[in-house]
C-alpha cells in the first residue's frame, strides 16, 4: 500500500512538472508572438496587398518609419486636374492604443504636421469587427499657417492667391463613411485669424461645420463694431460647392473696406454669391 501511495505521489509530481513546463512554453510563445507583432515594421505592413487595397488611389505613402504601433510616414496626393502634379500633405505620426484592441476597437492618437507652425492633433477610432460602422475622428485641435499652406499648394502647380494668417481648430469631431470616407456627421469649430490678402486685413472669422444630408455645411460669422458678416458654404460629394456671404452695417460709414469687393446691394448691405467645382 505504501509503495502504491508513493507511486501515485511521483505520478502527480511528474504531471505537475509537465503542466508547469506547458504553461512556461505557452507563456514564452505568447510573449514571443506579442514581441514580434509589437516590433513589426510599419514599412512592411504598408506594402501588404490587403492594406494597399484600403489606401485611396490618389494617395502616395512614403518614408514610412517605426513600428505598426508607433511610427511616422509622409503623405502626398496625385492631382487629377494637374497632370504630373503631386500635393504634399506633410507627415503623419501615430500611436496606437493597444488596450482598446481588447474591445475590438482600433484607437490611435495622430499628429499631422504640414509645415512649421502648422500642426493638427487628433484621435481616430474604428470598430475592428464592423466594416459598416463610421470611422471617427475626434479631438481635432491645432493650427495651420495660411502662408505656408498656400506655398504648398503653389508648389503642386495649383492656382493660389497670396495671403497670410492662421487657421485654428478647436474640438472638431467628424464621422466618416467607411467606404467613401465622406463625412456623415461633423461638429466643433475653427477660426481664421489675422487673414490678410489683396492689401486688405480681415476680421476673425468663425466657421462651424455640420452636415445637411450628404452635404458638408460651413456656417461663417464675423463681427466688429458697426457691422456683421454671415455666410454659408455648401460642399457636396459630387465635387460641387456654393458660397453665400453677406455683410450688413449699422451705417454706410461703418461698412468694412473689404466689403467693396462684394456686390453692393445698398449702402449698408453687401453680398457675395459663387458656385463651382472642386
């Protein structure tokens, strides 16, 4: 009996040792796989056919550095209306939150840098298990230097107008259609400050984005002592747009100088209407 008990005890010890080795091997394997995935080069991933199909055809992605989780790349876009023209969109840095993947969500903090003094920070969120749910961009904050932006457009061969100023974004949120990348919802606001062009200085212009069916709607407003500007810009997915602006003054003397480039309906009211394709 004693020999039987000792034999069973040895078998249990052997099973325990084997089970311990199994868990050690499993843990090591998981750590190895995680380490490989964590340090997977972003330059390798971006070349994979599955991902290449997700990149819009006009986009060019170059100078990819870092890992899948934390890296940087340069983005540019081919211009269909300018043969051979390429518009540089600057550098994009990303930092993926690995903990959100446990919930089936890709969450990543982004930093877009177009030029010096032109940087936008934002967060993107995408449901891993649904190709129909919107692609969210939230917490958009930062600023763009108008002069440097115009210089970038000019280098790409686009017609530009000399101007200086700053565009400041504040807590903008956008929901994009995953198949077309066209906005479904938009909120927040941005301001155009210290705008100067054509020898004229313009006031602080506040722009509030929203959606009206499939149309991006931008409500514009500005005000100084003695006059008020209101406007609306509609941008449609079919590449058309229209602009309506009006400036109303308390008196003819208080109308701003730049209102002269608009249509003068009467001494205290000037309007501007335009439409076209983008």
